[in-house]
């Protein structure tokens, strides 16, 4: 049984709601994450990203100062020192056009609020363990689309259908 250990990850949560930050922190701690940093707006989030060099960013779509999409545009730049950091976008707004926009911005995973600890775990595992090289074109810099990543039969993962998340078989 393969288990992905999250205790070594450094996670930066950029969320304007103190209540939601508490929920996310509690979930992450329950999943074993030991280093969790928080920012209440996109401007502070960008500063902390550059200071702390986290392994994963969890960004809310709607933020003061810099909203989630603006922040992702700044980070997903080949010249940004953290340009390849895995990004999980969270939002209460999960219309198809927003999910497509997040994908076009270079977000690794999208997580609709409200979400469970299992949902968070699956997105973190997918964002951090799936081998997705970064692609650079005239109008895109980000992880290769999942469809372009060749999956080997019997590689110990399970495709969760329309969600597109690939996770260890033990957690499917």
C-alpha cells in the first residue's frame, strides 16, 4: 500500500477569510503537514511566497489586493524563482469557465468549496507527485495538461475519471 507522506511539505495558504484559513490549517495538520504559512491577501501572499519558498500554494480565487488569478499570472512566469511551484486554486465559484480559466493560468488543481480532508489530500498528492513537465508557449507557462502526460499501464495509479486527478491506488 503506497502512502504519500505530507509531513515534509511546506504549504502557503493564501485566503482572506480567517475562518477558512483555520479550516484549511486544521485539515492540513490532520494530514500531517507540519509547516503551514498563511497570508490574508494576494499582496502579502506574494511576499511570503518569495520569502518562504513553500512546496505548495493554496490560493483562494477571490482575494483583496491581488486576486487569485492575478497572483497566479505573476507567479507563472519562467523568470519568477517560484514559477514552477504546485498551485491549488480554491473557490466557492466552480463554474466550468472558472475551472477552464484556472487551467489556462497554469494551476495544477482546482478545489471547490466546501471540500473535505480527502478532497484536499487528493489535490495535494496530484499536484506534488504526478510527473507533469512544465510547458512554455507564447501565451502559457505551466504544467503540461494531464491529457498530454502519458500514463503507463500498471504504474500504481488510478485515474479518477472526470476529476482528472491521479492518485495512489490505495486512496482511490
